[in-house]
C-alpha cells in the first residue's frame, strides 16, 4: 500500500525535473544539456541557476519554520521521537526545493 504511492511520487518527481529543465534549458536530456546550454547567451547560463537558487531560498524562507531543508536525519528523528510523524509542509517544501535545484543546475 505504501509502495504504489511512493512509486507514483518518484515518477512525478522525475517528470517534474524533466519539465522544468526543458522549460529552462530547452531539453530534458541531461546527456545533451551541454549542447543546448552552449547555444544559450552567456547570461542565461548564469541566470538560470541563480533563479533556481533564489526560488529555493524563498521556499525555505517562507514555507519552513526554521529556514532549512528537511533531511534523512529529520525523518529518523520524527520516527524515533515524534510517534513517526514528520512535518508534511516542511517535507513538501524540501521536495519542491530539490525539484527546482536539480532542474536548474544546482548541486545534488
């Protein structure tokens, strides 16, 4: 019962990365991304990751209580100390920030 929604979430996450990357760089194929980025004006190569970073910062600033990403350690802490509960809003904010970061050229 947990596997199917998890699988759907992973597939949707991958599709989201491809969609944003296509919108930003012109291709969803990471193997060809260099060829497409090579044809962009220099300022787009700089601005696209910057815009992704600003969007990620705004997500953490306004959608999380402590302004930081939820990590695996937070999930373990929630399971051990908070009756298995993890903040849904902060988890979704972390997922959205990861989606934007990965799509716009940020570090994994």
